[in-house]
C-alpha cells in the first residue's frame, strides 16, 4: 500500500510547525495582513514541497474563509484541494489540516472520462456529461452503493457544480486510481465525473472529511475564476471588516 500520509521523499515534514496564523479570526479582520498570513501558512506547512502552488492554495483559502463566513462548514479545520491542472499520473488530491498545520492526505484522484485523457481539459455541470465539475463542494453524508463506501457532495456554485447531487457525483474508491494503472495504461482510469480515490485510503479520507468540510476543485479556467463569488477577495475582506466593526 502506498504511504499516502508521508511527506514526499527527500523533504522535511512540517507537521509540527508552530506559530502559524491559521485561525479564521486572526486572518479575517485585517485586509492589510491577509496576504502575508496566507503566505506564512503556505510556507510553514511546506506546501511547495507537495507541488501545490501558492496560487491554487490562495484560491482555496479564500473560498474556505468565504464558506466559513456563511456558516456552512463544520468545526473541522480541513480544506481539500483537487488540482486538475496536473496530470492524472501525479498526486493531485490534498487534504490540509489548518489546525494541526499539516498535509493530512496527498494522493491520486480521478477525473471524468469526458474531461480528458491523462490531462483534464473540459468541465461541466450538466447531467450525463461524464465530466468533472470545478469549484467548491461541501461534503455531506456517507452511504454504501454500487461503488462501495461513498461520500455525497453538494456543489455550492450555481452553473458550475450545483448539479453534483443530481448527477450522483460522489467520492468513492476505485481500482483504476492506482500506480499499477498508471504503469500499465499511462494514466489513471476515469470516472463518470466522480473524484475517485485509491482503494485502501478512500474510506479513511471519506471518514475524515465527511459532514460539511470544503473541497476545492481547481483548474485554470478564466471564466470560472473570474465568476466565482467564493474567490472574490475584496468581497470577503469587506464583509469581514464590517463583521469585525459590528462585534466591537
């Protein structure tokens, strides 16, 4: 079984890093230090060592704070990111524990069969499209279905992923998400739009992130990045400044 938890070979594991400004209240009230706070978190956790760019992390954190502001997330300080800009042969699923300051999971994840071969290129919110959807999802309840132990997902972005539940896009395990598959076929197998994870790790991931934690499915899609209200940093900081003033 792959060691999905370990830091990549040859780098330092920063799980015990201290003095990380990760608390929502610390970051939210001062727009002048927001960027510095995020850069500090990124560096302290060592995310560059996991090949997660600061830009993708920043997008994920803006959305995470926006969702926390709306009160739709649980008390778990977890953010999962799927970086669809990377080849399917690369580990591109991350779960970041913002409380313990560590990358909790770092593994492979599939994309939809009509999203692309090895590289993801096309995304959809349309039923029966067999494509992955971009944007922010909120994890929901678990169940056992045709794909085994699975996690239902709710998309929160109208026009981009709000049909996830109707499309039956869920997180589940799959044999085709493995290094064996990559070795024999040159890429991961593909799903009908579900973010499938490797067998042996999927259940553990699902149990940790279920019940209202955030997943951010990223791709450098200019239309999405400019349209998503969850990526509007000015709106987030303005709202948080108002909240801070009202609470004084």
